C-alpha cells in the first residue's frame, strides 16, 4: 500500500488496517516465543549431563 491509498482510506478502514497488522505482529511474537521456549528445553536437556568444570559443580571427568 502506498501513501495515496492510505490517504484515501476512511478512519474505519485505517483502524481495521492497523488492527490487522497488530494481530499479525502478536501472532508472530507468540510463535517466536514458543519456538524459543522449545529451543531452550532441547538445549537444556541436551547439555544437562555436561560437567561444568571449574565451577565447583563438576561431577565427572574434567
């Protein structure tokens, strides 16, 4: 949409346009949050048995 089309819109159309964009932004934010949470769970599970050498919590070979 260019500036001329936006200028010709009524206030109701502008409000609907802005609302649609906010809904999309909210959906993308929620999707990114879920993906980041799942990545954290996978990484925590994957590295949970890795010894943390030099921290005093090193259980196992360091």
